[in-house]
């Protein structure tokens, strides 16, 4: 009897052990796949100033002057970018004001500044031309008529200032003192670290630059650095070695092709 019980127990244990040995471990539950990361938005296309200036938004006459003035290269050197606030000094009819309007875009601003003396020329023709240029097209351009004293009293709000072919007018048509006042006023209204770009017709140190509408570059640098500016670049981008600086800038054969200096001046960032 006892043997029979032992036999039954042994058979039961064998059955249990067999069942345990034949069972396979449960497979781990499959993890849910992680959601795919959202694709990165494509980068915004870089602003193409050259294409903007070549468009029909500008007149054919204005575009024809680009070859000699090289506005894209000039503004690249000065660091003008979309969204900046800039001032075009002694803007006259505003050729460069419109170029700057394209460069800074809808998020930036351009101040087209003229002095009372400049606005008195040709029975106010420059002011009329500037108004016609701005019209309802250049919505980011604002006129400003101001003396250098009035300009100096304004807030420091500009990233870049430009004087294109008119620093000699401040010096000769107004006075050497006025040119110094101009430099000081521009220094005042630029933000710390701001840039002042000066383009002008090169004059010989001993030339009759008043009559020729030129200025000696060394004299311009002397006035500008006395106002506190630091010369960051003295570019030959607009140079013409065939111009010997003895002809008036409006003379046949040289007009639009004069040897010009291009200075990039910086207002120190630490004030």
C-alpha cells in the first residue's frame, strides 16, 4: 500500500516537473514605438539684396548707376542688414535712401536727412525729388530736415549712418566747422558700436578741392577721428587709378567714374 502511494506521488511529481520544464518564459511586452520627431522647418532663404536692387521696383535710371556705385558691395562692407535703423546724411534726391530701403526691409527704417543749405539749392529741387521718390512706395523711409545742431540733439537710435559723395559739401559749401559738427552729430545719434560709412571723391592734398568738388581723404579722416570714430576699413572698392584728381567731378569722361574713397568708421561700443 505504501509502495503504491509512493509510486503515485513520484508519478505526480514527474508530471509537475515535466510541465514546469516545458513552459517557456513569457516574452516581454512590446514597447510602443516612440513618436517620430517633427521635421525641422526649412531655413528661411537668405535675403538677396542684389536681386532686390535689380528688380523693376527701382527705375531703370537708378539701376544704371549701380555699376559705378556698387551698392551691394558697399552695404556688405558696412554691415547693413534687414531690420536695421539707418540714416542717409545729406540724402539730396534719395538715390541711396532707396537702396537702403531695400537693404533694411520692412522691419527696418531709413531716415533721409537733408540740411537747410542742401534744400535751398535749385529752388528746393532736392526736396521735391525726395518726396516723389518716397511717395507711397518706400514705406520704411522718413524725411528729416535738420541742421547738424538739431541732429545732434536727437536720440542715439541708428545702427548705420551713410554719407555718400557729400562730406566735401559739408566742408566746403558750409564750412570746416560744419564738417566737424556733422561728424560729432553723427557720432551722437549712432548707437554704441554703430558704423558710419563715408564715400567721397578723392582730392589731392594741394588741389583746389573746393572747385573740383573733392576732398583729401587724410583731411576727412582727421575730422572724423577727432569726433571719436575709429577707422575700421579704408577700402579701394570704388577706386579708379585713371583719375588723377585734377578734374572736376562733373567733367566729361570722368563723371560717374571718379576715384572715390570708402571709409568704414566705428563708434566704440564701450561708452
